[in-house]
C-alpha cells in the first residue's frame, strides 16, 4: 500500500506538468528581449517567427533594456512559470553579471531560471587602426611591451572589455582601458585612430577591415570565422589555450514544466535549421551550438566560473 501511495503521489506531481505541456501553447507567448533593437533583438525575432509558425501561436517580442540585462531578467524571474513569459538575453546576464553586481544582482541565476537554450555563440575580432605598425598578434604584443597602448571597449564589463582584459592579462602586457557607452562610439574612435586597439563582434568590424580602415589581427574563438578565413585565431597566434566566445540565452522562470522547456529547446533547434535562419546566422557570424537544455545550462555555469575569475583578478567594476 505504501508503494502504491508513493506512485500515486508522484503521479499527482507529474501529471499537471504533462497536461500543461500537452496543451502548450494555447495563447500568445511573451518573449522579453534584454536589449534595445540590435543584434540580439534581430536574432530573437527571426527565431520567434519560426516558433510562431511551428507552434501556431504568436510569440510577441517585448524589449526591456537596461542594467546589462538585469531589468529584463528580474522581470521574467518573477513571471508565472507557465511557459508564456520567456527571456532572450546575452549570456553575460548570467555569466558576467553575477561577478559584477554580486550582492546587488536582483535575481539568482541558479534558482530563478530554467535554461531552455544557448542557441548560438559568437566571437570577437581584435583590430587595430592602420597607423599601428603591426600585422600580427605577436607584433602587437611586442609593441605593447615597448610603449603604452590603449584598448577601447563598449563599456566596463561589456564583452569587448572582458575579452580584452582576459587576453592582455594572459599575454602579460599592460594596456590602458578606454570604455565607451556602447560599441558604436568605440568603433568610431578606433577608425579615427584615437585608440590603439579594439575587440568587437566580427560582423560589426569586418566591413572596416575589408575597406582598409582597420586591420584584423585575430579572432577570439577556437575556430576561424567563416566570414574572415584568412584571419587567424588568437590560439593560432601563440596563445594555444585561448578560446573566448559569447552567446545568446533563451530562459524561462524556474518552475516552468520540464516538458515545455524540452519542447521549446527542440523547436529552437528546428528553427535554427531553417535555410533562411542558416543564411542569417552565417551573415552574422553566429555558430550554432546544437545544445539541449541541460548542455545549455552547463555551458552558462562554466562560463560564469570563467568570467567571475577574470572579474575578480582584474578588479573590473560596473560603470
């Protein structure tokens, strides 16, 4: 009798989740994007369009930008965990912000969210203005040891700042950080030669590399970019263990039925295989991960450990 009671109790716990998943979705799904319109927003919208087509319900994008993604994340963390409020964020909301904001983080990345997918990753490209007399990473590191140099970023704690701080520290060189309020202005000053180097998203700076206004030295990921196959990786340039990529993350509030999380992961992977999405990902230099929900969660935890260590070692603080 006790065994039967335990089985019945377990079924009472599982059945509501299964019922919810079987009927999902039966109304519009709100997808909160943690940035203003831009790269993440464009990616989220094309994925949401595919989800809408396959699941026969609207997936409505709402932008809630601010505080490095914390505003959007806090909003979704407090939403009803029924699969009808989701979050599309840059992975740094979960991998970097816990180290930057520490006790001021308004959510717990482990307890407040269910990870649906880390669908794509993307690298950063190291560039210098033509006036800097170097053509390789080795040349640039040698120059940095001879004279003071600067590097620009999109702001303290931004991906462009983190990858640069990590790399230059690893390479044993000192450079002065020049933070900007957004990547756009940092690129403008790099083009003008007012800073000596810049890490930025490959697709964003590649046009300037092609027209000769910037010189590409390397990319931060383990593999070369298909958009710039002649540009080596930092690992190929004398730093064999260096491998840095960032990503997007699709999340749900903690307590969302696992069957819904699994189904959404499966639908996202189907969306990424659509020819028009493949074309966009190639244009944007995104690498599809193929991660399921558990692998996605593990990736975020691993990256959080990595960036927390960098933040603490470098003494990086929010603006």
